[in-house]
């Protein structure tokens, strides 16, 4: 226990010396649609980057595709009621990129994409599942398709490696790509600040053992199962909530509703809804969800200890209701 307390004391003294980054400053954070939009822009040969298909070819070679004639790159491609984050296609090939930062899988999501490619386009798609650390998709998302049909890649390895190759091949974009790489590192906790903490964790065997014990205690843990953490979340949100559930929004006929039902708690889900007053709460009204199984999730950290992030997210959700 003394080793653990000593390590925590050292970590608290680590200073975040990150330099100014405009992407971080404007709050891009871990918002998946914005990351998908940026990656799409880099992959699109018709994008404003003026690098043609250079960055696309680097990406395709990275995932094992050497030839791809006349590529068409699209974002939010409609697929039988779903929307594919990024699609790369021609008459004979189809690559589908599903971007998951901290969001949970949706039921049959990858299965539906696979069936769309096969049945609607007559193509067997290459499914790319992009996550912070190369996680595998859930069985619920795969449904009946073989996990071998999915290539799992990560922001930590493949995306950062790809961004660095793009910097070399497209020097006119070097500064922008460096900013984005730094943002990615921050989102997945691999920036300079976190690397300094990592060094502290492994500078001696005692720290290493304490760090691994902390990791084992948190890794994959549904934090809502812990009554202290659950009470902390509810207590911290009480400043925003009315009647323990609703957040009345000024100048708007809508409210925000936080739901942690028993079923949601067991799954590790916190769901935030936005509704008109007295209207039935439905999935269509969901504003955001928080994955309590991923301690890296920015929103979860906001709910537990980060006041500034909590205020930022609440402001964003309220702004959505005022649109």
C-alpha cells in the first residue's frame, strides 16, 4: 500500500506542459464524428489537402491493399437505415471503416454493414474496426459473421504511424498533421504528459507493481458496480439536476434526462436524453451515452472528477436542445 500511495503522490506532481494546439483548444476531444470527418478529408483524393490519393494509398497499403482503382471515398454512407463512418469503394472493392473511440457497439452493426456490401452492392467488404487500442468488436455487433472478416486497427499504432508517413509524403500538411497526432495522443492518453506518467510508473520495480495493480483493478471494470463511484456521479450531477433526474434548460421547452436504471447500471451504461417536457423518453431522444467500462472515456472522467469537462459537456448537451 505504501508503494501505491508513493506512486500516486509522484503522479500528482507531474506537470502537464503541453503546448498550444488549436484542435484541442476548440474542444474536438473524443468526438467521433469530428475524427471521422478529419480522417475522411485526408483519405479523400478530392479533399482540400491537394495531395491527391497519396494519403489514401498509404492507408490502403497499411491495411494490406496494394491496388485500388478509381476510388470513391464517402462519409456517412447510407446503408439500410445505418450510416457508415467512412467508405472507400469502386466497382470491385469496398472498404468500410467503423470508427469507435469510447462509444459502445450497436447490435448487429458490423453484421448489417457486411450484409449491405454483400447484398446491396454485390461486394464482400473489407471491414475495418478502428478503436483507441485495437479492441475487438463485440459478438453482438458481429452477429453471424466471422470475426476473421474484421481487421482491427488502433489510433495508438496504425493511425499514428499513418499520420507520420503522411507528414513525410505531404510536407505541406506537416503542421496540421502534427496537431492532429497530438490530439489523438491526448484522447487515447498517450501524449507527452501521459508518457511522463508512464515513465514514473516504470522507473523502478515497486512503482511498476503498484501501477499494474491499479491497471488490473480498473481494466474493463464496470465502475457503476461500485457503490461509492455511483454515489459520486449522482452527487456531482446533483448541481445540474432537478428532482434528481431532469435538468431544466433555460429558454427552451426541452429538458435533459439522466438515466442510470438497474439494467443500464449492470451493463455499465449512462444514457443522457433530451426531451420536450412531458414527452415520452425514447432512444431517438438520446443525446449521449457514457461507457462506464472505459475509464479512458472523457465523459466518464468528467462525471467522476473533472469539473471543467463536466461543465463543457453539459453546455454542449444544452446547446443541442436549443438548436
